[in-house]
C-alpha cells in the first residue's frame, strides 16, 4: 500500500498544504499579532503579495490533486491490479 499511486498523490497534497500553512503562520504572526500602527516596510508588502499568490496557487494545486486522486481511485475500482495504481503514473 505504501507504494501506491494514491499514497503518492496524498504525499503531494500534504506538501502543498504544509506550504500553505507555513505561509499563513508567518502572515498571522506578523500582520495580526505584531501590528504596526505606522505601516509596514516594502519587504513586508512584497511578502503579503507573495503570500496571497502562493496561498491561492497551493490551495488550487491541492484541490486539483484531490480530483486526480478521486479519478485514480475511480479507475482502480474496476480491477485490483491496474496501471492506475502504479506510483510511477502518479509521480
């Protein structure tokens, strides 16, 4: 089971979600807990823009991977040993 296509896709989903949560934790720490009344530097403004872009992109990747995993599982229902269960196809 460890060398299955579903496991490979789940690993990629976990990595995408970890990237999203790391970005959110930095955002919340800086912009919610340590708020500046006078404003933020240019570097933090760039981080905020990159955070928005990367969080949307990683979340979309995660959703597409969930759809891919559902498709692999749907194709694997027909036969126990099918090409859709090979980890090389998922990678």
